């Protein structure tokens, strides 16, 4: 019985911690002997109620715990108040803008502000974004150590959502180098056909990545290079505001001064290429999302 109680206490302790907890932090909070706590965490991890991030070795609620919670919760994005920078970006662009965090080993949407277009992308709080295929996910990975990226990306199959999706760890690492060079990522037909998205990382006072900001839109509205360039600047402005709010004082790259991307990007059809400054393949929305008159596929 004591083991069950300890396991439940661990889940209760992790539930509100969006940034997870270390073994030592859980030990100090719950007063469970380290050896016993380690065994409880191992069992919970084996059953996917707890997950441990390869990037920072912190423990988080696992997919199974979140699945059970979602079955009994009608979660609406309207219940989550987005940061003013997210709302301002959505208002300025008219497109859906959302915030994504790395929770355990998954990129998860934690806040959003919907666009005002009748046909817009459907995203929900708690939605998981594919790390290798979504601009939101790749922005989160872009400043992690290479080994951490390999652990995160290499632990599951890299689904080819479209013909343009990077499907090897090497391709993802190469793409991330371009994201770091220009300061943002674009996803164009790599996750869903006809969806375009741009994302930028949000930094803490120590320069680590806390989240990513993503603007996602129907590809047809983003064919004009000036419109794409404006969307890039809108996302960078939001990311900077969020980063400064977390105490980040580093320099920000001028969006107009970007390194050129690979030849393949320049050779793509103009209606699909990234016009905000050549670069890696860009990011659309997540696959498997429903389409309605007011909501099309959700971007990642």
C-alpha cells in the first residue's frame, strides 16, 4: 500500500510542474528515500505515467497520465489566457499564433490565440507537435546540445508526413543548424500540404530555450514574399518580448539579414518556397487534425 501511495504522491507532485522536477527535488518535496523514489519512478516510467527528458534529465508526467486526464476533461483553448505578446501577434497578423514547450520528450502547445480568418488552422491546448517536422518543435531543439537532439529525435520513428519531411536524425541536425543561423524556422509543406508556419525560440535569462512561438497559416495566404517576411518579423517580435520577460538580455538577429538557405529551398515552386529569406524547409501544421469551415489542419 505504501508503494501505491508514494506513486500517487509522485504524480501529484509532477502534475503542476510544467518544467518537471529532478530526483533530488522530488526527494526533498515528498520525503521519500532516494532508493525507494528511484524504484517508484522507474515503474511509473515503464508504464509511461512518467517520462524523463534526455535533454535535462528532469521528470515529467508521461503520455499515459495525460491521456487519462484528457479523457475526463473537456479542455477549451478559451480557458487558457495567452501571453499579451501572443495575442498581439495574432491580432497583427490575423493568423493563429501559439506557444509550445518541451514537456518531457514532447513538444506540446501550452497557449494560443486564434486567427480571425474564416478558414484558419485548428490548434488545441495540449496538442503534441512532431519534433522533427514542425517549426515549433524544431525551434525548441535548435539550441540543445547535439546529443540531446539525437536522443529526443532518435527515440521514435520519424514519420514522413509529406515528401518534404526530414526523416533522418542527420537531416534534422542539418536543418537545425540553419534554424540557429537565421534565428527562426519555417515549415512549408513538411507537415501538411498547403500549410505554412514560422516559429522562433523563446529564451530564459541564462540563454536556454523555454518555449517557441509559432504563427501558422493557410499556404495560399502566404505566397507573397512580403507577407511571409512580415509574418517572420511578427514572430520574432513576440519571441523577443517573451524572452525579455524571462530576463533574456542577449542580442537578436535582424530578420532582414538572414543567411541564404540550401539550393533546394530556392528551387522550389514560388508558391511554396520560403520568401522570408531562403532557408531550410519550412513548417506547416500537424497532421491528423480535423478540417472545418472555420478551422483547417493544425500547424506544428
